[in-house]
C-alpha cells in the first residue's frame, strides 16, 4: 500500500466514529485488510502529521480558529477529528450522504420507474456500510452488494448534453456503431432527452434527438432517433442556425410511451392478450409490478397490454414462456410457437 492509499484509508478510519483509532488498532487493521506486516508508531505519527497538513489545506479558516484538527483523547485512548463533517480527502460524510439522499428523495419526480428511490436507498446503504459497528468478529464479506453501474454510460457527455437540451442548442455528434466495421458518422441534431435504460445488454444512457436537415422544420415523434452515449465519440455545439418548430405540448418521453423498452419502430401499438399460468408466481406479481403502464387485468388469469410489438416485447415473453402464454394477436402467438420449437430442438 503506497503512502497516499494508506493516508486515505486512515482518513476513512477517522470517519468511522466507532473505530478506536490509535497506533495499535490501525496496525492491526492494516495487517488484517492489506497484509501490511509492519506499521510502527513512528509511521503512525508521520501519517497523523500528514493528515493534519491535508486538513489544514482543506479547512484553513477552521484550523486558524480551532488549532489542530486532529486531537488525542486520553480518557478514550484514541485520536479523532474535532468535527464530524470534515475529511482530509474529498469524500462524503454520513451527514452529507444523508443530505444528498434527502434532496433526491424530495426530487423523485426527476426519475422514472422508481429510480429515485433506488438511488436514495443506495446512498443510505453506503452511509450504513461506512459506519458499521465494530462487532467482536466481523464477517469477511461485504454486507451490501450494489449494482455495478456506469461502465458503459458515456457519462463524460452528460453535463454537456443536459445543458444543450435545456438551452435547445443544436449539436454536432460523431457517433460510431458497436461493430468493428462501423465507421464514425457525423450528424447535426437537436438533443431532446437523456434516457437511462437497463435491460439485458442494452445498459447505460441513451440520447433521444432529432436530426437536423434542410427538409426538417418540425419536431415530430416519428422522426426521433436514439444513440447510446457510450458510442458517441465527440459532441460539440453546432454553428448552424436552425428554426425548428416545437409544439407547446410536445413531450420527448412520449417517444417511449408505446414501447416496452428503449427502441421504437414504425409500427402502431397493438393489443396483446397474455394468460398467466394458474399456479405461476407471476400471477401475484403483475398487479403490483405491471409489465407496462398500459397493462389491464381482464380476469383472474388474463392481462391486456397495448404495445408496439418489437424485439423487446418478444424477448420478454420468451424469457417467461414457462409462465406466460400469448393468446393474441395470432401472428405474435405463432412467432412465439416457432421460436420455442426452435429452442427445444437445440436440446434434442
């Protein structure tokens, strides 16, 4: 463990209020978690001094009025930060995490599908994990496992795109497809919405936009397109002056209204009747967690959906083919039968 990593870990121990921080306990902690066999009192004193210097750089006015920001308690035999809301390195304290969680909780209208609740829960889970009590014997595995997100998100573009969307600013996008033979394409577009999506391999953030051409003068749902942010190589404000007409009641999110997932085709939405097996766990699940906002329960076992039939719908029904049977339309039912027969043939 290098010096910077060691100081950051020591800072984290300071932020854990229940950790009795002194040379011996830190030495035991480093030995147990990082296989650092020797950590002397001299090294500990040197690290404490370095942390004091970091704190003084981050909180100069506080040090000027309070003196040393790390102190020693003889009665408790431990070192401590003089305030709970300071840190030698940029990080979130328990109080700050809770404040952020509360702000998101108050603004859940910015999130779709309950994602605001998910972020709030994750932040509070992190806060709990950072402040675990010191039990006599700790489990050697993490108490919480969160979803690994953001690897394909293209998050470096988000700040720029949000500003361009809010300001209705045309942008130039250089986009490259996923295949190795794909060539980069450059288009001029009006960005409209960033859509978060997590379903199978289609994971990350997507940009909904309308391409700007000489013949395009009006924003329309049937002209909108979607690019994955992680496939955008470059994006910048366009120098072109455009005058697109946008209806006062236009809502970009309506693009996804009749889709189960992210992608929308050119077909109209159709009514889909599905029958759930009488002894299926899905029967008690669907009323609480609808497949789609259009879902209606026709009787005990029959449900109706109004959706554009595309790959997302077919993949969903195929995934739960042992629980759900397609009744209508006939074309979708036949397609499910053919695909299931093909799948069964692979096991013969």
